[in-house]
């Protein structure tokens, strides 16, 4: 019987080397499919950290930026300055061309009676351009240089935080993603 099997293999032209090669090929293909199916896509927060996690956000100190809508495809950026007070009396709205990055409109939006907004238009414009490069919905940096970010364009609180110091993490509602970057626990 063993002789007959050897003859059949010889007739088919299959050598031991071909059999081993076939087995190895099957094993490699199975490993490849296993790796592909187990790799998960990065979340928006992880993607943001990969791209911009080492950036310095100090220029945004005491300010918040948000994209609050679009005018013919051009983002409308709201800027609040918290340097003078914890609750600013208003904000500055800037519409910036998505194509040329040209400043299309500037509007002061007082939100309290007797509100007087004073701001440097050129400085705010440069900060708005810097904010827009991140392609996020919201960025705020407090007086301690903690960074608060919303990566998605939805009406939710910030979902990504970079703490300037571990002493600033007073809450257990955060999950560390990488280094001093944390996401809000779901």
C-alpha cells in the first residue's frame, strides 16, 4: 500500500518540497487573515494624538475656539477670550475661506449688556487659522495649559484632554490614551 501511494505521488509529480511549500503558504495566508481581522481602526482621538499629540498649544492659552457652522462652505469660527475674566461677555466670530484661508468676515457678538470686546484682529485671525489646521470642532486651553478638544462635529462636551500636569487630573472619569492625553470615560 505504501508503495502504491508513493507511485501515485510520483505520477502526480508532487514532491515533498512542494507539499511543504503548500503547507507553509496556507499557514502564512491564515496568519495574514488573522492579523487583518484583529487590527482595529484608530478612533478619532487616537488619530488626532498621532498627528498632533506633540504640538504646543500654549498660543491658545485662555481661549476657546469652535466651528459653529459654515457660510457657503466656509467655516465660521467662534473665539472666546478668558484672559480677562472666567466668563467673557461675548465672542468674536470669524468666517474664513476654506479655499484661500482669507478672512471673509469678522463680527463681535456681545452677550451681555455693556459688553465691550477688545481684540487684536490679526492675532485672532492667525489663531483661527492655526485652529482650523486641526480639522476639529472645538479647542480650549485654560490658564493651567490643559487642552480640551472635541474631535467630532457633534454637540457634546470635549472628549479629549491633554493635562499639563498629573496633579490636574482630579477626576476618575478619564482614561489615559497616551502620555498626558486622556479621553472621557464612556
